[in-house]
């Protein structure tokens, strides 16, 4: 009985919670030279690591931190870029739209300068189109004044003495002056389309060729140069070949003005150099005032 108690007392519990195993039984574990117990199949043994368990566990955590922090920073930067871009997009779009509308006004100013230059040379504004042999319709007033536009080579313009759609003129008309091309249309149907027209109104400066008496009276009245008469109009939703004798009647203009939007304004050019840009629809009465020069 005493021998049995001695044997039990000898099997005191190790701090690790494991009973020491005799060195004669290598399958359960082994005893180091220092008398410390090491489990043979432990991944966290001091023999394999050479350090404490906490130091060994810190190594993968450190690498995880090194990988996660840059990724989080990149993710934050990307999120800020997306949010910032979404917030700035409307402002950028508004700025681009305003710039294009300003370009329309600038182009109309250049057209007005060319019309006035023509008048200084001939004493009157051009007719809406030239009449050629046989009384056929020739080229539009846009072709007639094009030689007065800066940077335009007159030798490459259609011949006003021929029909606008003759084979030679159609080839020459492929080179359209930029002032007749709309900056508000990103993809025009053809490269020769224009949105600029004269208005066939009794008080317009550009008249039908048959109205010779009215044109002469307007051209000879040098003192009336300061009188406000409509020269041309920019229509965002209507196009024609720039050399074709196509212009607007007041009725057609009325339909165009009824569909005005802020993104698609109608721009009027007058003989006194003034320009009116309309960004909302108006009544026929107010439109008639504009065409008659009584808008002020």
C-alpha cells in the first residue's frame, strides 16, 4: 500500500496539464536534456519555433497588417474618386453645355461680321439665294458671304453662278465653313449640314430674290444701317445643306421656337450686331416682336 501511494505521488501534474512520459516510451513524447516536456506532434513546440508561442503567432499577424493597410488605403482612395467624380459630373456637364452655347453666339457674331462686310462692298445685304441662268435657284446666301469669313479660301467655295447642286458645286460644298456647323450637335447627320438660316419676314434684312425693290430700298438707305433688322437665326432642331437655298418662314420658325429647351436654344442675329438667345418657348406675339426688331 505504501509503495502504491509513493507511485501516485510521483505522478505530479505538469504545469502544462500533461503527465510526463517516461523516456522509454518515445511514441507519446520526449524529454529534452533540460527536463522539459515537449509534445512530438505540436505545431507550437518550443523546439520548432525557438521562441514563445506569442512571438510565433505575431509573425502572421504582422504580415496580414502589412497587406491589409495598403489595400484599405487604396480602397478608400478609389471610393473617394468615384464619389467625387459623381458629384463633379453635373458641374462638368453644365460647364461644357454653357461653353458650347457660348460658341454658338460667337459663331453668329462672325456670320454677322461677314454679312456686314458684304454690305459694305455691295451696298446691300445678299438675297436669300443667287439666281442662275434660266431662273433656277443658285447657292444660298451662306455661300455668297463665305468669302468674307476669316480663314476661308474663296477658291474652294461653290460657284454662285451655277446651280447649288451641280456636280462641281456639290464637290466644292463638302468644305463647309466652321461657323455654319453647330457645336451643340455631337454627331451631325452629314458633314455639310447647317443650323443657320435667314428668316423670310417682310422686315428681314435678307430678302427673297424677287423682292428687288425692297432690297434696293434697304441697301440704299445708308442711314438705316443702325436700324435693327433680323439677319439670321440658329435653330437647334432643323438642318439643311449649307449651300442649298433653304431658309425659314415665320410659321416654321414658330414651330421651332415652341420646342426650345435650355440645352437647345434658338439664337437670333440682328443687323445692329445684337444677339438674342432664347432658352424657353414664347408666344407668337413675342416672336413677331423679335422678328420686327421691337423686342427691347
